[in-house]
C-alpha cells in the first residue's frame, strides 16, 4: 500500500500555514504565564480528560516520564494538581486538577481573551469580522490537529 501521498500544497495553503504559524508563535509569547507552555498544556489536558497517570501525560506531551514527574511535582508544589492513588492499580497514581489549578487556567484564558479582544479592536472591521467568522473553522482545525 505504501505511505500516503503528501497533499498538494498551493500558494494559498502556504500563505495560510505561514500566517497561522507566525500567529501561534507570537501568541505563545504575547500572554505571560507563571508556568511553562508544556505545564499549562498538561493542566489543560487533565482539565479536559480528567485524572491521568504520569506516563500517559508524558506520552501525550511528548516528554520523558522523568521530565513529566518533575513537572507534576512543580505543579503540585504550586497547588495546581494533586496526586491520588489509581483505583485500578494501587501502585500507580493519578494526577488530578485542583480548584487552584482550574482557577489558574480560567485566569489565563480570561487574560488571553481580554488581550485578544484588544488586538481585534486594532484591526480594520472587515479583518476582525473575518477572524470572528473563521473561529468555527479554526476550532475544527484544532480538533484535526489534536486527533492526529
């Protein structure tokens, strides 16, 4: 059968991909965080999916288990997560989001939303309207990336 053929990339595809890549990089730097991007992503994953084993979090975030263990320890010290025994295997622990961790994520989202709203306000109305109209397509694109 062989590997799938790469999609044919046209000029518009490249322009969109480059614009999104530049935006993602700038957005990551635009909103300051108290924790690393990987730690914030891990908190969000635990919020969305519920308690998870460290090994599962490490695999999902693309880091080693020792690195994830160290990150979880830092998040635990900050009060953002707690460890609890895994009912399916008492030798393992699950990482759970605390109320403080959920509050941190909500504050981060509110901060981003406020800053993004200010940025949209600086664009011509047509550009802002186009971005607002594109939100559902961007959400679907996220889902495709997350599932890949």
